[in-house]
């Protein structure tokens, strides 16, 4: 008599989420919202996409569509509480999907160079376009003086683009010189305090600042605070990065 082994139970979405939780990339330096909120949302979305048979590139494309919708709302819709909430939700959903594509790639056994290229290109586009959308929205609405306030999103656009480029460049140079390999599952627990201190540089939290568009003065105050904090962070980071990259070749 032949004994047939019992079939292996099908993995549930909850099982997949738990499996992803044990294979996260390092959280060192990640701001609090991105680390504790967005990454968790990304795990859930990645698990759902995995069971639905989606590819990482499809998730990236949907992420880009949500983000583009949020940017269009910021640029074209009159400022108000409804506009701000809609823009924030679209941008936050896009950000969660952005976290999910890489996690989905790990579930499927690893990503492709083309997928990584697409992900970085979408990130680069939204990094600058977000602040250009704010600029267009402020100009069209006439709710603020068209002089000095319009310089803020222009400056923010430059700072955000340089910060994104510097982060990607650092990773590429370190990998080229064998200093750092691709992000590995988290070993140990990175500082929670540091994650909280760099919150003003967090793109995910910035997405929700637009909820304040119904009160333009409050929104501009918060937006300027985020801009100033990010600019200071970039200045300090550049000093640190230059020293670190200088030590790669000895």
C-alpha cells in the first residue's frame, strides 16, 4: 500500500506578511514614518500582490499612477481641505506601493536590473515633480504673495533632487569599491531615536502635510519647516558622505 504525503498547506496572505517581516532590508537611517508605517503597509501590499500574481514592475507602475494623480491634484485643483486630503491619500498610497515593489521582488526570488532602473527613475521623477507641483499650485491659487513664497518650492526641488542623487551615488560608489553590498536583512535594531530625529526629512510624512492646504498659512509654515530641516540634513550629510567616500580608496 502506497502512502501519499499530505499536501503542503497553501501560504496565506498573513503567512506571507510574516515571512516578509523576517527578511527586511536594513532600517539604519530610515525616518520614522518610512520605517514604522510605510514599510509595514508595503509588506501588506507586497503580500497581496504576490498572491494576485502581480509583478514588481506592475506595482511600480501603479505606484507611479497614484503619485501622478496626487501631483496633478496639487498643481491643478484649488487649495482646500478636500484637495489636501485627496492629494495626501494619493501620494501616501503611491509611497506604500513604492515600498511594496522591492518587497515583492524579494518574495519572487529577487529583482531585475530593469526593475531596479524603473523604480529609481520613478523615484527621481517624483522627488522633483512634487515640489514643482506645489509651485504651480501656489502660483495658480494666488493665496500667497507670488514673490518670496514661490522660492521655497524651487529651493526644495533642488535640495530634494540633490539628496536623492547623493544617496543613490553613495550606494553605487560603496558597492563598486566593495565597502557595502546590497541591503541585507536587518541585523540588530537601528536607533529609534535617530529615526525620530530625521522625521522632517521623511517623504512619507511630507505626503500628509498637504492635508493642511485648507489653511494656507499653516501649510506654508509646515512646508517651510520641512524644507529647512531637509536642507540642514543635506548639508551635514554631504560633509559626512565626502569623508566616507574619501576613505574608500587608501
